């Protein structure tokens, strides 16, 4: 092949790869983050520390996939492709999904605070937020002192909040 044909072929490949990066696919890519040891942060009364194994915390990255990212996810160990309909509610946008996940995380954090207060014998009170939502708050903890919204009673299966 002469130089001109190699140039045209290279340009065609570059255009195809660039287009594949921007062509949306009906999938999300899930990738694991690093695994951080957290055993030193956990103290269980009466726990058996002779158990073998490790206690690790990891994150999972979830992102919309393009055609090219689908190929990368297929090649990279640990990555998974999940169809959009498995993650999104009917009619839900990816932005609304991210907002829903953020809300679940904040709710989980608030539920953990409430469970810790109850376990420590500290009172928890029911309040109505400025947004008109009913929720549970550790008594004496000012709402402005925390970044978490009030936990909704019975929301998410939290035994500490029902």
C-alpha cells in the first residue's frame, strides 16, 4: 500500500474511533474502585478476631456507556455492562438516577447517625424539615450542623428509623 492509502486508512480509523466514543449505547459501565482495609475502624463487642480474611471497603463507578466504552468494559477485568433498564426506573433520566443514588447515600448516612445515637442511648426526635418533609433527627443535633437530610421514617428499610 502506498502512503496516501495508509493516510486515508488511518484517518478513517480515527474517525470511526472518535464516532464510537460519542455514540451512546443502551448500557451503563460498572467499574470497581480500590479496596481499602477498614478492619481497624470496626470494633465489635465479643467479636472473634481469629477469623481469617480481610474487611475491605470499595466504591463502584457507574457511568453511561458509549459504543467504545462498551468495548473497553468487555476487555477490562472487573468491569461490567448493565442494560439501562436494569438501573433506571421507567421514564427516569441518567441525571435523575444520579440524584436518586445521592439521596439513598445521604439517607443511609443519616440512618447510621440515628442508629448510633439510639445505640448510645441518646434521644432521637421526629421533626418536619423546612421543605415540609417529616423525618427523624438525633436530639440536640442542629440541622444546619449536618449535611444530611432528615431520615424518612420507614424509608429504605432502616430498622433504626421505623
